[in-house]
């Protein structure tokens, strides 16, 4: 661990995958993320790799569009993959301008609407990755859409991303290329067991982990749970959609009972009433063990971050709910660095103090007997619904490469 004599007790199953000598930088909300990401795209000389759940034709999407067209025109390889559910449609002009200059634009698992309803809501590409020239990468929960900017209004999302430089970027780029070359899931990708050669960029240890529906189904959740088990002083989790399994909840309760300060920041102004109700159904179970819960009430909370002992931290796309933990394709970066962890914790402390309300145990009605009998049944139904959905007749996700307009010259060399 950087900056302290305390050696974090690493999990054996991932220790060889951690990369040293990285620079890491926290980006809060669209204002910071778009400024850094767009500046990096404007500087790109060789390659731009993008994966995102949502890309809209709003002011953010149009600015990204402009930068990508310019990059392709100066000879940069540009690869973009969006999710077919999260990004439901684009105008012919938007796509045509990209593909005509040689941008490779892919849609993960696209499907037509049925009576105006988008189906195939499960097993979505929920990752948010950006890699520039194999030297700089961004990972987090922020999509390319204007609702991550404060001027969007009351519906603007509170969210986070991480900018990384150093050996960890080679892992992220390797995966992004493997996903492009396959079906978009990247399940065939093998995590390199040795770090690629790279110059020293900073002092942080970093780990890039995925959740997929192949060999890495539990990778992100397992790293979280190992950190909670190792916690000595404090666990701070800020997660938009919080409804993990009993094992995760049991470890949070155990940590609180052994004297670890456990703080949880959830949505107070939810963009999904179902998700909020599910999270609140767990409150009493956690509060009675000593977990402190706060609800963010300024605007919709969309973050997926955590800090443990001011040493270990994570930023990524994975919620702690059944969709992210059981079905969707996710990506997180985990960091062991005292300075980064302290900074993230300070940002969460300020968020809690200025914009959150504490959940008072006295304000939660005592559970009646019928609640105690029915709540476990409801919990299991909600928690295991994704697994049951996975038993339905499966389809193989497909990635559609958008073709240039007929007769257009792509600008690519013959």
C-alpha cells in the first residue's frame, strides 16, 4: 500500500493481478469527467476505445460525436460500442457522420421494440470504459449523456469515475480489444498474469476486474466481500442500487458488530422506486447490527464507490443489486493507495454531511410477525429473480456493426 506502513491483507485469488506504479485520479460528476475525457480524446494520436451503456444525442453526445469525427479524420482508430437497451436509437445523420469517416460503431445486443416496449432488459453491457492510445483509461459509472451535468436540473445524477495511467491501462486495453474481437461480452479474455511494461506513472496499486456470465460471475462481489472481511476501522459504501445477497449483508453486519464503523449511502431521491423500496426493506436488518445508513437527497444518486480503512477503494459501473451482481456485464477498478482513498472518503464525507439525511432506527416501524414471516420470501424472490430469468430460453448476445451509408467513402486506407 502506498503512503503507509500498513500492509493491506490482499486476497490470494487476485493478488497476482494487481498492478503497481499507477497514477489514479477521482472524477466526480459529468463536469469533471467530460472535461478530462474529452480533452484526452482531442489529444489522441493512435487509438480511442469506448464502451458505454448510454449514449444520447444530447449536448454531451453531440460533443463526443464531434471529437470522434475529428479524431478519425486525423487518422486515429476509433472503436465505439454502446448497449442496445441503454442506447435505444440514433438518427441516420448521427451514425452516418461517424461511419463515413471510419469510426467503427457497434451496438451490443440490439433488438426491435415490441408495441413500443424495449425488451431484452437482462444481460446488458453496463460497462463504461474509455482507453486513449493505450496510455490513459477511464472507468466508472458515468454515461455519455447530459443528465450527468448539474445544469440538467433536478434529475441530474451524482456519480463518479476514475482516470488511470500506468500498467493497469494495458489490462483495460487488452480487455477492450478482446471484447471488440468477440461477441462484446469479453468472456474469453484471459487476465494477464504479469503486468505489461510501462513507465512509472504514480504510486498506486490498481486492479481491473470484470463481472460477466462466464468465469467471472462473482469477481467484483468477491473483492468487495474480501475487503469487508479484512476491515479494521471503517467501511464506507455509496451505491445507487443496494440489494446484495445474504452473504454480503452478513459480512457488513459482522463488521459493525466487531467494532468497525460501517456507513452506507443510498438513494433518497430515487430514479427507480422499485430499487429504492428493495434497499429500504433491508434497513432494519442492517441498523439493528449497528450499520449507519444515510440517504442522498439532493438529486438521483448513481454512484458505485466504496472505501475501506482509508487504504482500499473502488470505482466502477457495478451496483450492488441483482442485475449488476448476477446478469449485467460490469467493470470496476480497485485501488490500494492511501491518498486516493482519503480523497474519495473526504468527498463522501462532504456528500453525507451536506446532502444526506441519516436513517433513524426509531423512525422505522417495528416489524410485525407477518413481516418477519414474509420478508425472507420477498427477499429471496427479488434477489434470485435474475437467476430465474437466466433459466429462460437463452439467446446469444450479438454485436451489430453499423455500416456506412451506401456509396460513402469511409476514409480508411484500402
